[in-house]
């Protein structure tokens, strides 16, 4: 019963309903091959949203993820142009490190100087974007300048799903284990639920916020390489405004902006919900310009829904006493 | 005589008063304030600009430079009150886009300038009311609501315009963004100055202003002391929407066209201006004077860098560093002094 009432189940049902609705008019959309393509297309959003969820859990917000993604992507693309022979594995490690560094900068400002996260990440969002311009001089890195391996690796098909999709699955599995099975993962929940209580149980709240930002940055870096190689172009404004979709995916997935509430499964479903809408719009012949307004409306509906379901639920300390009434 | 005079000296009923070694007069207090520090920064930047470029000290150039901040500052006044009251509105730039799009539609339908201005203001108010209702009636966090409406409002502009644009606004509509009231003083600058005075009086000299601080410091205590917290917040969201509508009229008039991407990223600069002006991002404190000086600082920085041919995106690095720097430095300083 509680499983049926859970937000993940409701969201899952909403996605299925959406798919059924689309399928009644465009059956080709729900063919397994196309669904895999939709999943693959949503993979960068899933990766970013999982990082964002951790940050939101600790009562923070990271608005710099899209800029981080774009800067890391540009670094990878320029490395590839300069040394075309550099193995993709090395590039991915550099992407992770580059993203982690930017996330750590956010985290340090929040942890050590106690600056509100929204101010920090609004600032670093523009700074990271500006650095892309300084690095590239405003020039684009186009597909013909990139090596075959650079753009090819994330497209490698394994069991019908490109490597990009598999990376999202691996990230999701790692995050699921980290969030539910490690002291670090639990400390994120504790920090967001009640920072004071967290301190008394020996958790360094600032440090776990720092770690959350570093995780978010690392995943943004990974998504940076994947994004650039998928679209085979790097420029200053890439993924502009994508941070809003990332926050939207988390909020739709049930994460509470007040911290402490959010699950890996919910966040993935939230991202998929947006991904299905984005991919369905051209199919049902609605202008892609609708995407932005629909994302915005989805955030508002989701946050309203979250607060309603959150308000009704009290904390039941004595189960038997409740049944006795 | 002397004994007599001491007898007549006024005595504190609460007993002997402690007399401080050194009086801190209002003057020294003002000198040590954030606003005077900021003013110093503004003067320094002004002098640096004057030395760096021979074109800086020209009345008409300086008049053009005010466009760098006037529209943003109008929104920043209302945003300052909103942030002092503990809320935030990230949708202001999107309200500009939606209001400008609505004005474009009215223009296409053949309406004249008064109707266009009214449309901009009404759409701004409606957007503010929408944000305000979601925050005050449903009790939702303003940051999520306005991130949502930020997408929604601009998204509607994209639905209407796609990759197109509205052009051909009536000639007399150009006054709001391009006209002069007298000599080098533009309409926008005069409006900015008038609004600054109005907001300063409202925030610092009225009951409503005190209520704004009270709500930001402790909303629960404010409620228990008889302040209608929801109503105060609702009014502030309406004001922010209205200011965004006014800014939309000015910006549309200045550019002479509407694209759905109009004013993208402006919310960041508005928030930066407010925070740079010494308003506590967590609510409860701040002044309009600070915001006014911050507007000049930001305008001077962007204008000076522009004269030195620094591209806009590099300027945004400066704005970002300024935003983090002004908050980080005092905290860093405090930390180092403690250590």
C-alpha cells in the first residue's frame, strides 16, 4: 500500500500514462528502440540531476552545473584538438577532475566562508561561462576538428544501448549504493533534515555540503565530455539555462528544496519525465519552443504537489497508538 | 554655584548612567558603514576610469553609461525589499520577456503608446501576483516558485515568438528608452532617481518599511506582533512584478524590438546589485542608499570595461567575482582577525 502511495510510484504511473497517451496516436514512439533512444537522450540530464539531488538534500542549490558542464566540455574538446591521440579514458579522467575542481570551489565557498549557496553558484555560473570565453576566444570547436574516437566512444552500442546510456546507468547504481549504504550518503540526509541534530551526531555539516558540491561538480564534468562528444560541438553558450531543467528534474522527482528529502529513483524518474516530454513534442507536432514553458509549469505543479503530500504526513512515533484511535 | 548646578542636573531614573570613554557619533557610524565603503569603491572606479580612457569624462558618454544600470536598478529597488523580507524573485528577467512580448502583440493589434505602456505594467503586475499567490497562499519556497516561473514566463514568450521578433514600435514609444528629460538626463535616469527616493522613503520612513524588516528578521514574531506577513510579501511580489514591467517598457523602447531572449540573465545582475548594496541575502537588513551606490558601481565597472574594449562575457566574470568577492571578503577578514 505504501509502495503504491509513494511518490516514485505516482511519478512512474504518470510517465506510463504519458507514454500510453502518445502511443494512442503515434505507436512508433513506444517501440523499444525509440524508448532506448529517449533514455539515451536523457542520460546527461539524469547524471546532472543525481548530482544536483545530493546538493539539494543538504539544503543547498547548485546553479553552476550547466556552466561547469560547458567549461569542462570545452577543456576536453580543446585537449582533443591539441593532442588528437590522447586516449578517451584520460580525457574522461580529466573531465571528472575538472568538474570536481569547480564543484569543490563552490563547496569551499559555502563551507569555509558560509556564503549562501545560491549567491555562490549564481556567481560561479557566470565566472565559469566567462572562463570558457577566455579559453576559446569565443571560437567554436566543430566536429571536423574532433578525433573519431572523441565523438565515437559514447556512441558505441552495447546490447542496443549506446555507451552514454550505460554510463548513466552505472552512475545511477553507484549513487544508489552511496546514498543508501554509506555513512557519507546518510550524512547528506542527516545534514538536510536537521543540521543541528546532525552536528550533535558528529556530522560536520559544512563538510558534507562541500562533498555534495564536489559530487555535483564531478558529475557535471563527466556530463560535460559526454555532452560535447554527443553533439560534436563546443562553444561558450552550450547547455545555457540547462541548470533549470536539472533543478526541475530533482523537484519533479520529489526532492524538497528545504533539504533532507529526495531519492535516486525519484530523481531518475523526474529526469525521464522531462526527457519523454522533450522527445515527444516534435513527434506530436508541437513546436520545440513549448519545451521551456512546459518545464516551468512542471516545476510549479511538482512543487505544489510536494508541499501538499508533505504537509499531510506527520511523523508517526507510536504505530500502535495511531491504530488504537 | 557648582553644587547647585549638579543638583539640577537631570538624573536618569534607572540609576547612574555609564558614560563611554568615546562617543560614537552618528557621523563616525556612517563613515564605518557598508555604504560609505561602497561609495569609496565607486569613487575609486570613477577615477580609474577617468585615467584609463580619455573618452570617459564626457557628459554625453556618462549619460549613455547610465543605461548600463537604470533598468536593472529599478527592479533592484523592489528586489531589495523582497530580499530584506526573506524572499527572492528569480523570474524578473522572464517577466520582462513576457511583458515585452505582450506589448509586441498589442502593437501588432494597432494600439498606441499609452496602451502599450499599460500592457507592460499590467502584465508585470499579473506575473508578480502569480508568484506572490504561489508563495503566500500555497506556502511554497519562493526560490523554487520563481525558478519555475522563470521558465514558464519566458517559455510563453518563446511559444508566441519562436525565433521571430516584434519590430516597428510607434515613434513616440521610443521616448521611454531613448528620450531626454533635460540636457543629458535621460528619462530612464530621472525615473531611476525618482524611484530611488520613493523606495528609500517607503523602506526607511513608513510603517510598511518597518514591517518589511520585521518579516525578514523573524516572520513568526512579526505575525505575532500583528503584521500581516502574507500581505506584506504579496505586496512585495506585486511591486517586483510592477518594476519588471516598468523595466520592460524602458528596455523594449530602448531596443525598439522584442525577442524572446530579451534581458536573459538580468536576474543575476539584479541580485548582484542588491547583494553588493549590502542587503543581507538571508533577509532582515539592507538599505536603498546601498543599492543606489551599488547600481553606480556596477554601471561604472561595465562602462569602463566597455571603453577598454573588454567583451561583455568577460565583464560578466567581473560581475560574478564582484558578487562573491563583496560577500567573501568581509567574512574572510573576520576569520583572519579571529585566528
